[in-house]
């Protein structure tokens, strides 16, 4: 029996793509496909299309495809090209543009997203990336990894000219990443970032802002005023934000985000 005939038979018997989608093993990856219960209706609706295009591809001279090699992608054709909104999209571009405009030869980042912000900045300057976990950046000479923590940065006082920490400090002390529990973790992280900023240096900080609370053990949401008070040695150059709808609000008023639900405050500080 051919692979195509076997697939049709499996469909008729109520199975989900034999050998790949097994209702009794939901959530287990099989032949490159993970079945998500939330997508079950759309997955079922796409199966006839998948079988039809498989047969058409073979008829066009694509050869006899083996069942064990197929990797169904059933939803991509109906999705958008991407999302140009949300915390990370706006935050990473906001900070990267600022680093580029500053013209620094080396930038230090603490724990931000490697395949987002760090990659953006490494395209035009050297990045020293600090994280508790080791980073392998083979073939990327502009990324230099250093093992460290935002609670004990491997730099002397007032030694860093250009520094960023994006969507990191809200996690400190909640145990999510195996770190010790500490109710004051976020404030201690802010103090440590402030300690290493050089005179004339810049700090680009991204942190969830709004109604202050602990969403254990995912993250904290801080009041903008809490962040400003914690960074009392530094001067605020700019406050922008990604609002609850995921849109960037440039040159915003911190007070306008005190009662936000889950926005992202973008703080640019300097040490005068």
C-alpha cells in the first residue's frame, strides 16, 4: 500500500495523520509535528487540504513521498507575515537605535534577548553579553560572552559607558530561572545596574510597568515611579513605553502608566 493510500485510510478511521498525529499522545512531538489542543479544530480542517496537495505534488513529478519524512505545516498559509508590535519588537528596536546613535565602539548588555536586541546591536558594534548561563557565540566575533549576574556585575564602579538590560530585572528573585528567592530582587538588580554606569554613560532599561504587583513566579510589574526612585543617582533622558495594546508611545509621561495593566517602560538614563 502506498504512503498516500495509507494516509487516506488513516483519515477515514479517524486518526490524525498516521504516525505523526496521535490523539492518545497529545503534545508529544512526532515526526516534527506537535499537536496543540487549541489548534485541533484548524488542524482537522486542514487535513483534507494536506492530503490533496500531497497527491498533487506527487502528480507533478515530485516522486513518491515517504510518510516518515513528511512534516505537516497546516496553519502557516493562513497566518500573517509576522507581528510588528508588542514589548520585545518595540523595545529591542528602541534600544538598538539609541546604541547606534551613540556611536560607541563597545556596548554591554545584561541578559537581554540574544536573537533580538543583542543580534541587532552586534550588526554595528561589539557587544559584551553578560548572563548567568554560558553563551556559545561561535562565528560571531562581535559578541563576547561573560558569565555574571545582574546582582553582581563583573565591572568596577562607574566603569560601563553603554549598558542595557531589557525585560530582565522583573524576574530576579522569583526562582523562575533557578535563582534564589528574594522579594527585593528587582530593586537590588536596579541598584547594581546603576552602580556600573560611567560618568557620561547611558543605561537603556526595559521593564514591565503598571499597577505594581508580583505575578509569581513569572515576573513583577513595577510602577514607573518605583524605577525612577531606584535610579536616583542617574538622570532620565527619555521615557517611552509600549502600551497595553502593544503599541509604542514615544516620550510618554511616566505618570500616565502608573495604572497600566502590563505595559513596558523604556527608560534611558545617563550619569551626568
